[in-house]
C-alpha cells in the first residue's frame, strides 16, 4: 500500500489526526496506525484495522483461457525414458528432501495397458559439487525410491480413460542444511535415462534464528494465461519454498471434458453420472511448474478440484493427488497425504485436510493435537497452518461453507497460538484482522485467503455484504462435511447471516490475481507481501503489505492437558509454557478495547472521508 504519494498522505494523516483525534484521546492509537500505514509498513500491532476494500479494476478481464497442451511450457520437452515433471518436496527436516518425477508417456483412450513401474529404476545421484555431463560416478551419493502408475477410469460411453507415466518418489537423507546440492534423477542403466543436472539448496535447520528466505504462497492456480502471469511473477520473486493451498490444475474444468471443447458436460454426456477430469492437464501442469519445482520444494495440500471422482459411482477419489505428490506424511506421523506437518527453519507448517474427517473425535484432530503439543516454540517460534477452504471469508463465494470445520477445530488452533492461517478456494484476496470465534482478539491467528492464483473459474468480485449478494443457505454447499451456517450472535450483524457492510474481522480485501511472499525476520516479526499480477512490472508496487508480529509474552500458550493426549512412546514433551489463569480475563477486556477502537477508527475514517482527504490513495472504504 506504500505509494509515491505516501509522504503527502502521511502529512495529511498527521494533520487530520491532530485536528480530529486530540479531543478524543482514544483515537490516538488508530492515528498512529494510519501514520504507519501512510509512511511505512503497518504491523499487526497497529490493528485491528478499519475494514477496507479495493474494488475490482474493470480495465482487467475477470479471467483468461486455458493454456493449450501444445504450448511449449506444457508439451513434453524430453523423450522417454528421460525424466520430466521433476519436483522437490520438504521431508522431516532440513536434512532430507523428496525428489519426484515422471518417466514414460501417459496414455488416453480405450483398451489401455498401464506401464510397468518395475520396468524403470528410481535413482537420484547427488552431491555438493557439479558433475560433468553423464558422469554419475562423480556424484558421491545415490538414493533409490519407489515407482507407481495410476489410472483414471470412466466406464461411461464417450468418456476417456487415462493411465499415467511412471511416477517416481525418492527420499534423500543425510543432507546438510542450507547447502547447495547438484543432482540427476532417473535410471542410470537406460541410455538417456537420467535427467540433466539440476540443483537445490536445502532448507535451514530448525531454530529460532534461521528462516527460509522467502516462502511463496499461492492458491487455486490452474493453468490459464492468468496462472502463467502468477507463476512468472512468483519466480521473479525468487522464493525458497512454495506453499500451494489446494486446487492446482483444474483438470476437471478443462473445456469441461477431454479437451473437446464441450461447453456443457451434462448435455454432451447425459449418461455419465460423474464429471470427467482430463488427466493430461496434470502432466502439462507438472512440466509448466518444473522450472520452479525442480529447484525449490513445493508443498501441496488437497483442494476440492483434487477430488476427481472416478470409477463406477465416483467412489474412488484423489487418485492423482495421492500418486503424484510426495509429502512428509510418514515423517510427521500422520500417515496420510491428506494432512501433515514439516519444519522449515524456525517455522512449523501444519497442512490440514478439509476434505477428510476434521471432527474433534476424528484421527486428523488427534494427530493435530499431538503434533502441536510436540512443537517447541523455542526452536520453531512460528506455527503457520494452511488448508484449502477458508473459515473467515466475506466474499459471497463459499461464504461460511466450511463453518463446520471451524466449529470443530478453531479452538485447538487458538489455544496453540497458530500465528498465520493461509487458505484459498475463494478466487480473490482477503486479509483478516486477528479473530477468534468471529470476535476480534489480539492473540488469534492472522487469516489470509490467497485463492487468487488465476484459474479458469475467474475472479470472485461479489461480497456477501453487497446489496443483494448475501448467499442463500445452500448456495455454498461443501464438497465434504456438513452445513453449519450460523447467524451472528453479537455485533452489527446480530441475528443475521450476512453483514450489511464489510465485517470488522475483514481488514483488507481486493479482487485481483496474485501470490504472496512471507519473509520471517526473527522470532516475532514476519513481513507478508501480496503481489498482484498487474503489478509484476510496476516498481516496488505491492497490493498489500504488513508485518505480522507475534506477542509470546502477551499471548501465552494454553495447551490441552497432556493426559488427554495419546502421546508416542517416550512420552509427551512438556509444554513450552503453561497458561496463567489471568490470561482469559485479560483477553476478554482486551476484546472490549479492540471493539471500541474499531468503532472509533471507523468514525475517524468516515469523518476523514466526509472531508474528502485522500488518506488511502486508490482505496475505497465501504460505507
Ligand atoms: C487475465 O489475463 C488476461 C489475458 O492476459 C488479461 O486480459 C486479464 O486482465 C487478466 N485478469 C486479471 C484479473 O489479472
Ligand atoms: C475404461 O475402463 C473401464 C474399466 O476398465 C472400462 O469398463 C471402460 O470400458 C473403459 N473405457 C474406455 C473408453 O475404454
Ligand atoms: C462429524 O460430526 C458430525 C456431528 O457430530 C457428524 O454428523 C458427522 O458425520 C461427522 N463426520 C465424520 C466424517 O465423522
Ligand atoms: C463461539 O461463539 C458462540 C456464540 O456465537 C458460542 O456459542 C461458542 O461457545 C463460542 N465458542 C468458543 C470456543 O468460544
Ligand atoms: C438468520 O438470518 C436470516 C437473515 O440474514 C434470517 O432470514 C433468518 O431468519 C435468521 N435465522 C435465525 C435462526 O435467526
Ligand atoms: C525482530 O525484528 C523487529 C524488526 O526489525 C525488531 O523490532 C524486534 O526487536 C526483533 N525481535 C527480536 C526478538 O529480535
Ligand atoms: Fe476450491
């Protein structure tokens, strides 16, 4: 939000803060926040912020076409048996890493004979020094792994079956943290069976003083012209890790079926009870992402577009997601790719599954309880969670869709002081004020929705508080789990399903495509920047930027009692700090203070707006 006119804006803010705020001493903190915003980068300590919206730029189109499979970025670039779609993923710690790739050609059609995964080896040759072409002998190490193929079968007239190339996953171990390695993957026994040399730098070791340089966060990416713009911009920002919060390829939306350009799936295939998901798009996406993913780890979590039902009644799901991606599920004790955790320097990442049981009586919940209990905040001060559908979202699209999941899990995340939550699913950007149970709370996580990767379904522009845009119950039906829509029990929307203005828990929202970059500075400060696609070539322009500040002293941990946990052999590690009985009281009176502050800030903003002082150039403050 910093702009060339920020000095002028700061001056204006200063003038008017003096004029308006001095008689009302309570307004001074919000004036300071505005000053910080106008002159420098705001911090969450300046919040909660008065809700702000920047409207969709109507000179942009709301979407673009899919990139065709013949595009050089999507088409095969090597001949079998050479590896392609090479991708890295983090493992248990900085000393290990997954390398995945595909060999052989996928097939589409009828009467397919799947490739034999045993016909080709899974080897990674690697070391700290570059080797001459073809000289595997000069790499000091080789690791081997496993191979599989998957099929996507549709026993319905006209639909196409698919069987994949051979998908390889190899785990490297004993790596040195923060160290550059060179590697080739493939099968050294086959002529042309090895990739050319690639390189990566391992993540820093866990510790409060070492952080990954830049973590990119992207959601609902797809494979359109807009997705291309997002990925190019992301690569330009040079991240050391990518977090992908679900909905990756939109293979199930590819011209609705088989790349044949049918506009209406059910019209073209009235006898097919399930929708075809055109799997070659996954191979195109793997090649499209390879320039990034062969260098830095890509950490994925499933979204609804990964469900991809197949088989007789559509009862077989997530087959492509499960086969293609290596994630540290065994390493993190989850034993399912639907949820897992990992460390990257001093950040503990928790990736949750919204399309598998999230009930507090279920396996995911007890895994999460245990996982969070084991986090040592002296070693990984930051805990960042991510899953696909957001809990807090003020757009009409997917409004309150995953309210059941929130009701089951929010308390556990709050008690463990998760610092940041990333979600996607809604195709726009939104950053929340710190909020717990729909109440502003300085110790709650910062929720950020970043499902604006640029997929074929276009950008979301309607807000649930826009006149006539409040969804009807049932409009946003989750692909998994129940419906728990609720009316608000307090505040301006009390007794209603939607607010009549941007909710107080929504700090900033804008309908633009883009991605985010998280740069953790130290154990308490992290810089979050949202990069809009239209700013890719603009100098130093950013869509949204804020320091997320942890306050471990003000927000002590309130862990669940160890007795209720199913701890692994060796016992549960002792919690970092125990809750003081005063904490709850402090938070409650704190909430009252924040509420008063927000109301006063809104009053200030409205006054400023009324006197037409351009305090936020380019920002439209709703009402
Ligand atoms: C998406 O890409 C198209 C084609 O490049 C462009 O015209 C459009 O403005 C982009 N939309 C957004 C929201 O960035
Ligand atoms: C796809 O595979 C299923 C199961 O093997 C088979 O019943 C069906 O006929 C196949 N479809 C085509 C188009 O070959
Ligand atoms: C989760 O709990 C709700 C209500 O307690 C129940 O209706 C639902 O079936 C449960 N879901 C799963 C996947 O167990
Ligand atoms: C959240 O707020 C609702 C009222 O809206 C209340 O019934 C519920 O107990 C609260 N949950 C927690 C965990 O505080
Ligand atoms: C919830 O709010 C909607 C309007 O937003 C209203 O029509 C409905 O009656 C309310 N339901 C309850 C149970 O209060
Ligand atoms: C973290 O960095 C911020 C901003 O540079 C600084 O103000 C703060 O004192 C640092 N905190 C710690 C614990 O080093
Ligand atoms: Fe989604």
